[in-house]
């Protein structure tokens, strides 16, 4: 005869297994959406591609720890998620998918597998295109937010631009010359 304690343990284990089953089935990294955004669904593979696009537009230097600071793509995705209309978000996501397809057809491989020179050439060709497609909207938006994210980053403002809060030092005791 099975004790009541054993039955309760088995029921708790079965309930937990049933609750976790859907998440265990969809553990494939390429199909799991990023939990960072409320309005747009970006998979991990797309997030990697966005990071490479940002890195190609503005090559980021290594930080003091030896790793690259490529947070501009996160800034871009956050701006798209928070600041764009639903219609523009859908257009951007369609452009993201078209970008991946276009990279496979024109670049002969996935954008993430291209070498740096091929990625640069692909983006220059796309930037020069005058067509009004979702992929062009995607790239122009991505480029604009990448530039804005970089030029407002701490690295840029402290190391490149040498940003100072005050416009200059105060010199209180300076002789004034007579301008005659």
C-alpha cells in the first residue's frame, strides 16, 4: 500500500513536470524571443545579427576588460520598442526579416557568417539603395539609432569627445586690459 506522503510527492513532481514541459520543449535558442522588450519579438539569433550590424556601422574598441562594448544594438532595440508606433515597429520587424533574407541572397551566406569586408560592402550597397522597402526602413532606422546610441554613450563622451560638464575653468583674478 502506498502512503499518503508518497502520493503527494508524486503528484507534486508530476504537476511540476507538466508546468515546465512547454519551456523545456522550446529551449532552442534561435526561436526563443528576448524577454527585454514588450512590443517587439527579437530572437537571440536576430539579436546577434543586430549586434553585428551595429558593430559593422561603428566598430567598437575593446574595453579595459578586453571585451567589446556593443550595447548600441540594445539601445536601438529599446528605442524601437519604446518610442515607435505599432505600425513602424511591425515595419521594422518585417525589414529585419527581409534583411536576413537579402543577406542570404546577395551576400551568399548568413549575415552573421560573413567576414567584415563583406558585411561592410553589403551595408554600403543597402545604404545606397533608393527603394522604399521595409528593409531600407529597417536599415536607416538601425543606422540612425546606432549613431545616436554611440554618440550619447559614456565611452564616446568621456574618451572621444572629452565631454566636460562645465564649459571651462573659472579664473577670477585675471587682469583686464584696456581695449583702446
